[in-house]
């Protein structure tokens, strides 16, 4: 009986090993227009964007434009209805890189027409890289909408990327952990805020530029642990620079120039400034 149990256990072990899925294969996809870009989105992908391509996502937005058919979206990628059109939602996506290596700093432009939608919304995603692109709205909007939204997501990197407004704000982060925005990424021309960050932890902005944003408070933070700005530039913005609650934000080796605000920036509540310049 004992021998039978031992043999049976070995069989179960072999079956368990055979049932473990092999490591996912990451495939590289080159795209040059919005149709190809939408079809390429998914897990375990590297999307190489031609900087000279047309990436107007609204051309295939079913809530904004009447189209016959459209790109075939993979599992986890869908359109969600917003106030005046649709927004692209990526849910449960893992290990996705979106990048453009354009000549002399040229970037691929990902744009949408609806004023109150996000360009891309990420929900429950991880290991996402966005590099060398430009994303924003073609028409100005207010109240809601923005460029990138991340919810319940982790291990996010945004590098050398421009997030421009004519939408409400550049970034909305809710319960995001281990995120880095760096290599002269910028948020500019936003009509309400630069960003809103709530919950989450370990979010770092390094060598980033924030300029020509206006209205209300600009950097809104609520209860996020270990949020920092290092070697960043805040220029020509209008409004309360920091609105920080239930946490402390670290700002170091950064400069603030030609900003219009009712209160001195270096006196912002719950913000620790180290070696910063104020003009």
C-alpha cells in the first residue's frame, strides 16, 4: 500500500509539472497607423511605432465615429463610453511596451478628439512601459478626462513622453505602486490640473517638465506613500502648485519659474523641499 501511495504521488508531481504553462513569449509588432496600433495592444507585446504614422484613435472610436467594423481588439482591450465619445480601456494587461524611437527626438502622436475622455485608461495592469511618444487631445475640454489614467496597477514606467492637455490633466493615478516617470517626460497645456494621485506607493518623477498648466490646484496628492520629484522643472503654471493631504511629498533639486499662484510655493503644506530654486 505504501509503495502504491509513493508511485501515485510521483505521478501527481509529473502531471503538475506538465500542467505549468511555459513562460509567455514576448512578440514585437511594428505599427504605422491607428488601426494597427489598436490591434497590436495586449499582453506580452512590444509595440514599435513609426513616428510619422497617424495615430488618431478616434477614427475607430465606436462612440464617436460611425464606422463599419473596425480593428479587432484583443482580450483586455475595449472601448468605454464617456461623455462625448469613447475612451480606450486596457484591463488586466501584463508586460506591454509602447515605444517610438524617432529620428532626432521625433515622437509618435497618439491623439483623441472627445474632450472628456482619457487617451488611454489602464486598470489592474502591470509591467507597462510607455516611451518616446506624445499623447493628448485635439480639442480643449473641462470637468473630466485626461491623458493617461492608471488604477490598481503596478510597475509602470513612462519615459521621454509628452502628455499634453486640452484635456483636464496629464495623469490620474489611483492605488498605483512602483511607478517611475523620467527622462524629460512632460505634462503641459492641461486645463485643470497637472495630476491627481490617490493611494498607492513608491511613485517617482525624475527629470520631468511641467509647464503651461492652469486652474485650481495643480499637483493633487491624497494618502500616497513615498511620492517624490527630483530634478524637475515647474514653469509658467497658474494655480496652487501642491495640494497634499495625509502624506508628505518630497521635492528635491528642482526649479520653479514664472508660476502664478496666490501662495508661496516653498510654503506648501506637507511638501518637503530640498535644494530647490524659486523664481
